[in-house]
C-alpha cells in the first residue's frame, strides 16, 4: 500500500454534504484537524455544494463521484450518503485506487461489505467505516470497567432505543434506503458491544413488527416503511448474548440505552451518565453514578492518517465494520424467515 510522507500529503474528499446534521462539514473539519488536506466535495444537490464552498473556500466541487474520480487527484474519499448508496459508491472509489471511508453503517448486506473489502485489497487501498462512536466517553468507560475486572464476566448486554412515536418522514424511515429500523443507531450499539464481547457469534434471531406507522394515511413510505419495532438476539459461542431492540411502539421503554450485566456488577448507560450496581451480599447493592468521560471521536481520522503515514494499525478495519452489518443483515433475514440463522462470519 502507498504510504505518505505526512498527513498533509493525503488529499481528502467527501461524497454527500447533506443538511440533516452537517456531517460533510464535520468530516472535513476532523480530517483537517488530523492534518490531512480537504480537497473536494461531491454532492447531487447544487445548493449544498454552495454551502460546502462557503465552508471551505476554493475546494473542488463535483456533481457525481465519477466526475471526481476522473478529474481530481484525491487520495481518500469519505462517503456520507444514505445507506443504500454506500456499497455502489465505495466500490467505484476503491476500483479507482482511492482509499475509502464509509459513514456507518458500512453497507446494508454482508455481501456488499465483502465486495468492498475485496476491491480494496485488490487495489491496495484501505476500506474503513466512520465508527467515530467507537470512542464515545460512555463506551470507553465501560471497556475500562470491564478490563479492571469490576464487572466480572459479561453475561448479557441489552441495547434499546426509541419510544412510542411516529417516525420522521425522512429517508431514514424507508426500509429500502436505510436497511431497516435497526441500521441507524443499532449499528453503533452493536459496535459498542462487540468491543466487550469477543467470543465468536454463532446464531442470530430477528423479530419485527410492521405496518402500524405505515398505515397512517399521510405516511410517505407506505409499504417501504421501516419496521415499527425490530429486535435481534445474538448468541455467542461463550453463552453470552446481546439483545438489541429499536422501537417506535414502546410507550414505556426501559432505563438507559445499554445495560451490561456482569457476574460482579451491572452497568447501565443513560444519556446523562452511567450507573454501576455492585451487589455486596445480604441483599445490599452499592450504586455508583458518574457523568460520562469526554469522547475521543477525533481519534478516528487521527488513526487513519497515522495508518497511511507511519503504518499504525488501523482500528476500524473493513472486517471489523462488517461484524455488526453481518448481525443486522442476518437479523432482518431471520425476521422475514421466522427462524434463527447461523452466522458465516463470527
Ligand atoms: N456517525 C454519526 O454519528 C452519524 C451522524 C449522522 C449521520 N450519519 C450517517 O451519515 C450518512 C448520511 O446521513 P445524513 O444525515 O448526512 O444524510 P442527509 O440526507 O443529510 O445527507 C445525504 C446527502 O447525500 C447526498 N447524496 C445522496 N446520494 C449521493 C450521490 N450518489 N452522490 C453525491 N451526493 C449524494 C444527498 O444529496 C444529501 O445531501 C448516513 O450513513 C448516516 O447514517 C452518521
């Protein structure tokens, strides 16, 4: 693989400069902070290209990724578009010999991830996924607690997000574009958990409830709407398990979005802080509450730059990013087929 003399020698571009969360600006700013050189923006919407030009005066702008690859000398391209476009764009970029970073989720199916990993290998470039949340303060703390032995062995992780309410009208509510209700936050929650449970996955069961919100007369996605609620149960060879639930139907959802049940303590992560419940015997439990440590999401692009310049090990490899996608892909298929499915990649 080609290495670079310094991070500034790595010319970077983004595909997608959407307005929902201004992610294009965030990526280019983080790439710049890691020492790389923002060079180009690709966006279908000319109005968003104007915003990009105002944010990064003089930056190259293109209407399509084909045009970028034909005309620009960029080395690394980050894809920040709706989920169903990641694989097609990622494959084009890798085939053109440029490094690829995909926003999460890496793609919708395992096969799409495989194709991108193979294409990148063939061209001698990297394929990674922007799992900036790998470094969220709450998961850094949970990993530290686990490694200190304070939680004991991890028995089960419960992941849950959502409540009762109509999903937004945006593309995230379309099953064919998003992949389904589990793909947005579910991929972050699984990526957190796979840092804590390292045993091979053996089986995934998926469950889904459909049709409630799709039946609303003015709901834009109709038959293509996401599930109202979906669940995945992941079985590991060790006997450990993960239960993931994302819902738009539960009017009384449980406390916290991540509950780690260990043999010595249970750790619950909520938005404002975390609680560690440590039993002392005789029915006594000490509950420690703590705010979250600061996140270190900037490490994502710092690691990419270090990998391409000094050969530092890549943290979010294509194979790592494929793990949660394989679980989500199997969960969705399992829900449709009404039975548990064995894994291919553990
Ligand atoms: N890591 C995080 O914390 C985080 C946060 C928000 C969004 N995301 C992810 O970022 C991605 C984009 O989400 P968003 O909220 O920015 O969406 P968005 O709708 O705001 O923006 C998507 C943009 O992509 C453009 N686009 C679509 N297809 C294109 C193509 N072929 N070529 C060029 N431009 C194209 C659209 O015109 C749009 O402006 C998703 O994968 C989402 O899950 C991640």
